């Protein structure tokens, strides 16, 4: 008989690396030995959801609910499944996630919790590892599905920073890292750094850094020379962009209220 502790560790590690097929297999093995293992039922239900197997996920969460009726996490996931079923969505689009996709690189990646989240029907359909779109606006950066469904916004400080870096020629990708009906976290990754910001980190490394003497006209820099850019210098960089680009930058006075999209 396989060691339950070993199976538990495999199940946990496979979830961390988003190896959902292995997660399903290991949790199913655990349940052959211990049918009342609530954690295994929960992990199995979540893994089934990530693989787009909604019916099987529902069965796993129902079994977990019988063992632990008051568990909020179970209720939330069953609500998510109910929303999907009400829209006649019988299967999510599974994602084949590279296990190294969420590796943090200082200055080049950042995990961010979204604000002003969208409708539950949209959030219910999100999968870990799903690539989503960054849509710059005047004072924010929206996150949307590839079908242009609104998911949420980046917080103001990150929105402002990315808006300016994007206008300076940087490119970023964005993936769903965590998703529930109330909270969504995304993983932002710099794919290309614009020439105007070549020597500056896309995401804060040392917020205490003092870069009073910078030259915003520098060409491409080296990764090992990456520096933090202060708020004041970020504003100076924004001011050097063309008037056409400035129309979309977030440093405009807040009293100019932006209408709903």
C-alpha cells in the first residue's frame, strides 16, 4: 500500500506546479484508502475544475460538503459551479500551464490582486494559468479575457506605472494565478522593456531608492544594471512622451472625471 503521507505531498506539489492530471491521480489514490479525507476531496474538486471537468468537480465538492457542511470554501466553489451550470457552461477551457510559469524574477514579474472585480459569471469561468489581456485606460489598466470580458483592474499604483512603461515601449503578459468569486490575482511578466525605460525595473525592487540624477534618454541597458525609478522620475518620464500618448496617461488631474466605459 502506498504511503498516504507521500501521496499527500505529491498531491500538494502537483497543485503548486499546476500539474492537474497528477493532482487528480494522487488525490484519487488517497481517497481509495481514506474516503473521509476532506482535504483530498477539496483538492480533487479544484483539480477537476482546472481541467474543465465541471461535473466531476461538483461530485467531489458534494462529497466534501457531506463531511464538512459548514466549510465556506466548499460552498463558494459549489456556487461557482452553479453559476457555470446556469449559463449552460458544462466545460471550462483547460490550460496547459508550464510548471515554471510563475517563477518570480525581481523587477520583471509581479503578482497582483485585482480591484473592482467584474461579474461572478466571468470570474467563475477563469482558470489558473489562463492568459488574459492588459487594456490601458486613462487612470487604470483593466484586465479582460481574450473575449474582452471584464475581470477587474490593477491597483492605482501599478496601473499608473504600467501605463507609463507601456507607452514607453514595454510589453507585458498577464496570467490568472488565483481566482474565486470574490478575489482574483494575476501574474504580470515583462516580455520586452522599452528603450526609454531600459535601465529601470518594470516593477518596484527597492522603493527607498533615490534616483535623482537619471538620464531619461538612455538607450537599452543591461539587466544587471537595472535600477528602481522614483515616483518623481516616473512623472518626468511621462512628461517626455508625445502629446498623443499623454492623452492616456494616469497623471492627469483627478478632477477630470472619466466616464464609464
